[in-house]
C-alpha cells in the first residue's frame, strides 16, 4: 500500500528531548512512597505511567482504589511542571521545518502522537509555528492508555482515516516502536533522542534514521517499491 501519512513523536523526534525525567521520577517515587506504596515496587528506571499502573494495582488490592484518582492527579501535576519547564527551553531539531514542508508538498497527512500533555505540546507546536502542518495531535489526555499501548496509535490512525499499512511511525523511543509493531505499522527509529539504535531495533524498528530529515526520502523509496 502507498504511504499516505507520517505519525511523529514529539520530544526527541521533532524537538530536543530536555525533560529532566530522572528528577521527575525521583519526585514521583517519593510521593508514591509517602502514599503508602512499598519502595520495592518502584524503580527509577521505570517510566511514570508504568509506576502509575503499579500504584493502581497495589491500591486496588489494598482496598484503596477510590484514592487512586487523587494520587494520579498529583503525579500528573508533577509531570506537567517538568514538561512546561522543558517546553520553554527546547528547540526544534535541525531541518525539521524544511522536512515538514517537503512532506506537505508530497501531500502526506501528518500527526503528532505524544505522551506529553496537551499544554506543553501546544506550547511547542505553536511556539515554533508548526501546528498547521498536523491534521491530528494526540496527547495523553485524548486516550485511555498511552504508548506503548496500541490505543494511542489507534486513535491517531482513526483520526487520520487511514489503515495501519498506509502510515509510518517516526519516534526516538522504544515505546514508539513497540506501539507500531503491535498494529503492524512501519516503524522508523530516529537516533536523535533517548533510545540507542540497538534498543530501537530490538523494540521493533523497521528502519533507522539519523534524523527526521531522512523521512521524505524514505517515504519516496517505499512508495516507489509499492
């Protein structure tokens, strides 16, 4: 099938990843421990949403499921504070604006699929005047579960009105690759973010790219082959 859409991650893919996620995780772990979660359940190596899954399960088993919503809100508040700070300081990765213009000239649909919140995502896209390139922006608030859960990518595909075989996912994180693999969407791992080429490949990347600037050429090659 012809590639009709490109679905981008945000941090590390379109803009520099500069969230102090280790500090955020430490603060969130401290909060969760204060709320009664055993420290043995939590690891600084885990993402925030993985921690929240464990917290929800533990609180349900402890008969405190009703308290989870309030705890989740506190955690998200911490995340948003770090995201907002990072959004103010970040910049676009090299050649992104030119790349988006080329993809638009190729008449490809484009979307952003990010675990970032709506506020920080909107700030970045509007600050660098690239919001208009994207038909769809799917932040964490728009879905019941975020990447690597396929529900996140499914929402983007549905909003774009295309099938999995008509899109490629471009991201710097193993979560992007895992999500794409679950839905049989071609996955392109860019080495401009937090995951190594080896990790991206292991997670399911069909292609590796040194930056998102390589995407137009790749799409042209794929469509010629089809």
